[in-house]
């Protein structure tokens, strides 16, 4: 169950992946995870005792962290551009 509509996902994929069919690119996956993390964080600010959602958020953050580490090893310039575009690591 996702909070993103199909049009929002397509816009994320075209912005970060090149085209809407490129759903497997690392940049598009990280961007989609960032959107999910932001949405879940807003949910947890309102529902502080939702511990199962908090656990899912921590798993999602860890998965994004691993993808970002992989991207920094393989494509450093793309990694720097992506974190700048997403507003990560201020």
C-alpha cells in the first residue's frame, strides 16, 4: 500500500531515472524511498506510539543508506548530485 499515486511515481522516475520505465535505477529507487521516508516521518510525528511503523521506517532508512553507500562507491559525481537534489546531508 503506497501513498504515491501512479502519476507521482512516474514523475519521480522521469526526474531521477531518465524515463518512466527506468524503475530499477539507483537514483529513482533512492528518490522513491526518500518520499516514503518523508511521508512516514510526518505520520509518526502525529502518531508517536505507532512502534511498528517506526520499525518499518528504520528498515527503510537502512535500505536507503546501503543504496547511497553503493552509489558513492560506484558513481561519486552522481551521488553528490543526487544528495544535493534530494536535500540530504545538509
